């Protein structure tokens, strides 16, 4: 950089998919980079994410555009990482079983088509031609958003950190950042139990932990509690012919919608509800029940073993939109939540 006699010293706090990807791109520049994570890559919210790549239900339009543009970057990003990170395309198939649900789905598809998002409505026969292995109950209308996909966040995080290490940068795992040391209005160091790491710039991408770390620098970043539950199965033969994600409506008034995707290793991930759903039941009984519901829609899942995943707490700003960029109060502090 102009006027500098040494590289910019940057500390990235957090090695989930967000922090690790930021670190990867920084490692391709002339910076003195250090990455910290309190655990292992992808062990936090990244490991609990359903990891559906889409901009189908993202509002307002500015948030839709952010997601849409990021989807277009994934192929190039995966080529740069030069390894299999579970990136699969094929789109998402969803259907509705009630008239109210169908009306909402038609309106959403029309809105997305007006924005240029590739998606279309299907009838029952067209839906089953796309995925003949499905066994839907009533289908009032269906939709296929053909550019949607999926990825494996822990694989992305690990691949990014491997590239970071290859570039000569420093990675400290199982090293918790305990606070930020501020000199005037700038962060001077990141504090850890092993000592202070002096820096010229800090990136906070520590998920839920970002709020407390930002607070230590006098920056207010409120988050709401957002627990979520997904389950996995043992590896299965290929279940879906075309699409990468299936979104199925509830059967009965007490159930929520479920979503299903098959991972690169053959295991199947099943979730329920939507991003704002609050779920804490990570018991084996609940996992078995969720698998039973999925089998009703995808009979080839019969015989699979349900593997509960401990409840995950997702980073969720109060307005449910991303917080990305340098802070006004502390100009060398960058936040990505």
C-alpha cells in the first residue's frame, strides 16, 4: 500500500464459511494475515446450515440482489479452491397443497420472474416428470427455481484455510479471541488467552460471538436468538434425478414444511420450517419423526437412519439482514454477520 514499509496486518476472527472465505481472498493479496477461531473450521453455525444457495424468498429486493449476485460467484470461487466443496446445482422444487399456499407461490414466482430470476410454475405431472421418485399428496401448484443449488460449508471453510496456510498466512484454531484492544478510535490488537495480536485491521466474522467482541470496541451489534435444528441420515444411493433441493408442504395443521437435500457424501440433510423458525428439539425422537415425514414424500428414503445434529444457534441481526462493512465508530473494524 502507498506509504507503507510493511504489509497491512489483518486479523480475521472466525473461521466459519464467512470468515474463512474472507481470509482466503485476503491471502491472495499482500497482507500479513492471521486467522483465529475458537473451535475448528465450520464447527459453529456453518456446520448446522442447510446450505441452500438461492435467492427465492429473499426480501427486500436489495437483499435478493445480494444473494443473486453471490450465487453467480460460486462456480468461480469453487474453481479457485480447486477441490470438491459439495457444490451442486439443479435447482429447487417446491409445491403447495392448499389454495392459499398456491396463491402465495404464484405471486412470488411472478415477482421473481419480473426481476429476471429463472423460475417457473409447474403442474403435478410436470413436477413428477422432473422428480419421478416423489410421492406428493395434493399438489395445487409447484415451482422450479432452476439456478438454486447447495454446498457444504465445513468443506468450504477447510478448503479456504488450506489455501490460506499455503499462502504463508497464519491460522490459529481452538484459539478464542476474548476482546479487542482499542487505542483512541482504532483497534490496536486482538486479545487472546495466549497474548495480544497487534494489527492494523480486524475482521469480525465470529457468528454469535461477534456481538460481544464488537462491544469490547464500543460498537453496538444487537442479535436475536435464532436456534435451528437439522438432521442427517447415513449415506444413501442417489435419491433425486434433477433437483438439488426439495421443499415440501406440511401434512396437517400442526406440522411445518420440510426441506430435503442430498449431500456430496450421500447423506441426506432434512430441515423444517424456514429461516425464522425457532427450533430446539434435537432429540433422537424428533429426528426419527422428521425422517418419517420425509419418507412420506420421498419413499426411497425408507430404511435410512436418522442422525440428530445438536441444535445450532444462527447469527441473526435484529432486522434479519446481513451486517457487512467497516464500522463508523471504529474505522479499522470490519464486521461480517
